[in-house]
C-alpha cells in the first residue's frame, strides 16, 4: 500500500520531535543539573567539563546506532527500524529520570547515567536517517525538498518542548527544587510522547522505493561494508558538509547556556567564564528562538527546491563562518538583548543548513545502502563537529576566550564549504535510479 506523503511526513516529524525532545532535555540537564548531581569534584569548572563529556558520549554512540539500524533498515525495511530506535531512545530517557544521584550511590550513579546516555545515542543514531528516508522516499521528486524538511522540524519542536518543560518545572517548583528533584519530571514525561510516536509509526507502510529495490534483489548482505568499499566519496563529502552544523547547534544550546548562567569570573588566561544571567532568562530566549529555528527550516525546504540543495547550503555555511567570527560581539555584551540576537541569527543560519540535510544526504546514496550511508555520514559528522567541541568548549573559552570558540566554528564551516564546492547538485535525481 502506498503511503500518503503528507501523512507520512507528519508522522516522521512527530517521531523525530520525540527523539530530539529526549536528547535536548539531557543537554539542558547536563548544564543545569547533572554537573551538580552526578559529579563530585571540588572544582566547578571540572564538573561542567564532566557533564559536557557525558553529553558528548552520544556522538560516539550514534555511529553504532547508524550501523545497527542502518543494517536492518537497508535489509528488512525502514519502518521496523524506526519503531525500534524510538523505543530504545524512550526507555533510555525514562531510565535517566529514575536514576539515583551521586550522593545516593556514588560513582555508580555516574556510570549508570553514562550507560543511559549511550542508549540514547544509539537510538538517535538510527532515528534520524530512517525518518529522513521515509519522508523523501515517499515524496514525488518535485516535492521532495518540502516533505524532506518535516523530519527536521522535529528538532525545533523537540527543543521547544524541552525548554518549555524545564521552564514550567522551574516556574512551578522553583530553581532549587529543579536542581534537587524536579529535573526528573521532563524525563519521566517522555513515556507519554513515546507511546504517541509508536502508535503513529505503526500506521506507516514501507516506502515503495525500498519495496521496489527488495523485489529486484538489490539489497546487500552488509550495507555498512559496502559504504566503505563502493561509496566512500559520498560518505566523506556528506560527513564534512554536516559537521559544521553540529558545532553551531551546540554553541547555541549548550555552550551559550552554560556561559550565560556561569558567574562572571575570569580564567587564569584572563578570559570571562560567564555572564551571571539567570538560567530562566536563557530558557525563555530559547523558547522564542526555537520558533524562529522552525520557520528557517520551513523556508529552507522552499529554497532547496528553487535554487538547489548545494547552493542553499553553500551560502548558509558561508554565513555560518562569518557568524562565528562575530560571536564575541554578541556574547561579550552580557545582556539579554544581545543574547536574543545571538540566538536569533544563529538559529536562522542553523535552520537554513539543517533543513536541507535530510534531503541531500539520502540523495547521495543508492537505495540498497541509503539508510546506512545517510546515517553514518550524519553521525560521524557528530563526532567530528559535535563531540570534540562539546568536550573542549569550556577549555577553549578559558584559554582563548570567545574568539577561540568563533574561530573553531569558522574553521569547520570553511571545511564544509570546500566539500560543498566539489558537490554536484542532486535535486534533479530520481531516488530509484541513484
């Protein structure tokens, strides 16, 4: 039975929104709570670094999910793997909400937290590519760019829900209760969202593109292996293109939040370590700019069709490099207004680069390895662009200041631009013929 493209796109959006909600509540808890509840160093900067390191764990777990779910997604279909990835992510998230803290069981709490984070990473590693494939493989070529951005809209929706959850918990019970126990509520509430997501995904049918490839005997025994023996170039190009978006995103939602809430102290190298802005202020700003992020993604679908995926990504990545060099201008000011404009401009650029990614990466690979190829490109980009930055961002700022953060983003953006420069436009391709 053929899927309705619009209904399928909405189902993928809901599923990715749930997965990103689970991911973002962890990111918020890492910088607001986990540095206090799951680590025991006498140095607050060290606790921040440890908490961010657990956030980075997911980047190394995602490729495992990409290989695992990509293998089955390319062999038995996209639908079953999407259900499994959502279930794993949901179980891991709910488990975090039930964990005892360091004061209860010591280092075991930290280890269990890391284990749950790995589970989240494996689930998310299989989720993104599967949702993107279901959306684009069920769309006509002339509307592929539009339907392809729906899974990407799950990111700002998940971010909006995550920030809304923490904002409401803080507003109802106060920041002290949020840090002590109420942080568990957003994690436990995920059970409701997961049930909704599983119901919607159970209603989906397998994509006709995959069914056609299966009937023609085009499925391969080990898709992961074929990526590196026959499709290494598109994998490398896709990974380099996606890397810069990871850096920008974690500057916006993790580093900037930590920098904003930290006390305005000075590092040994003479650089500011924070602004001393209340966490609730930054949360409100993220709530507003999450909507701007969603609008930018929607616009990217329109322009990715009109001017092409390559051109849109090239110009928006150039803007990302310029934005990186301007980063100190926004954050050194130390006001809520400057933070608002920092997040607004950053999320516009992020939306214009993030939106087309779900369209471009699947268009780089043939059907029999498309799930594995798109998933691996995107998740390995997370290691290159996201994990290294997330772990070392605090140290980079302490030693080199905000300009060090900005130069890091600009340098990765230039690498992405070079990869895009060598890429052929893909919007005219038929997925079944790649």
